[in-house]
C-alpha cells in the first residue's frame, strides 16, 4: 500500500503579503471616511448617506475581520488543528456575507418608511459628502483589486463590501442631484433601495460560496468526470474509488482517493504519474492517494 502527500509549494507568500497590505490600507480609508459620512448624514438628514455610513461601518468591520483572518490563518498547524487555521478566512467571509444581508434588509426597512413621508434633506451637503465618499471607495476598491480577489474568497468578500459602498455613493450622488435641481426628496430612499439591492446580491453570493467551502463542496474549477477519465487513462490504473475533493480555504483545494492498479503495475511510478497529473491539470497540490491492487479486499470494480 502506498500513500502520497504533496503539500505543494509555498509560493503564496508574496500574494498573502499583497492581500494583507491591500486590506490594511483599505481599512484605514474606509474607517476614516465612515466617521465623516455618519456625521454628514446626521447633519443633512440623508438616509442615503446614513445607510452608506452604516454599510461603511460594516465594511470597516469586514476589512478588519479579513485582515485578522489573513494573519490568524498563518498560524502553524498543531496536534489539535492539523490543517492549521487556514479555514478561518472562510469563516470571516461567511460572517461578512451575513453582515451584507443584514445591512441590506435594514436599509430596505428604513427606506420603506421614508417612501410614505420623504423628509427634507440638505441636498448640497449630502452631494459633497457623497462625492468624497465615491473617491474614497474608488481608492479602496483599487487597492483591493491589486490583491487576489478572484482566488481568495475572504479578500473577494471584502472587495464586494467596498464595491457595494462605491455603488451606494454613486446612488447618493444621483439622489443629491435630483433633490438639488428638482426637489425630488423621494430620490433619497430610492437611491437607498437600489444600493440595498446591490448589497443583497453581493451578500448572497459571498454567503453561498463560503457555505459551499465550509460544507466541503467540490471546487468549482474541477470537473470530476474529466478528472476520473484522466486518471483511468494512466497505464495500469484500473479504477478509482472513495474520491473526495474539497477546499481547506478558497486557494487550498485538496483531494483524496483510492487508486486501483494492476497487480504487475509499478506502484511508485503510478503514484508519481497520478500526482503529477492532478497537479498539472487541476492545480491540486495537496493530494492523498492510496494505491491498491486488483485483489485488494476493499476493491469493488465499477460497473
């Protein structure tokens, strides 16, 4: 019986540092302006600004949580946490997703009341603060885009928080212009609802993706049938079973399976061929393989 454990390279160090730097700078920008926007929303009586400030508060918390997750996730594995603390990043993404959903429902609730009785809003002040907020959010989003927003779910959840905020600032600017030039006070809750819909969509995607990882679902980029057929095309491989593919965190896919080989097959050669195939074709660096002969007592050939 043979086993292969390939933990892959540690070439993610540079990307990890880039992600942490992007989160740190974005956190500083968002937290500072959140205070300014909250005070501005109170002074101008703008729900669009207050809802955006509330969203920015969640952004600051989300970015702080994501930053903590990146740092905490680097803790070494131990006897109790044999994979280390890498999955804490997914927990952070899940919490961020739930926060996005909660914020969107709160904005809906507040906007509902304002539709029936649109309040007076200091549109000029609201417009100025929203314009500054837009610039701050563009800067924060640009910083986060320099990180790995496609491969790292934790960073992507933080980026979606900021993107939702950016769109909220755009909505607040449009509402401010409508109120300033046409005296349409109802534009304030309308802008809030549009922003809330965008936040709701982002929150749903992040929550769904993080739950998928926490439930040890198959990584989206892996086609199981193609993987199986590729393994079966390797000489002397007769069958595979007990195949499991999951992710420890968003950029750490793992696989384990039993590979049934012919009795006269070179098991060491097959082991290396299978490992190389999985790494090259599916970027699976953490692989656990058990090589079995056709006469193995637990082997039941597929029909």
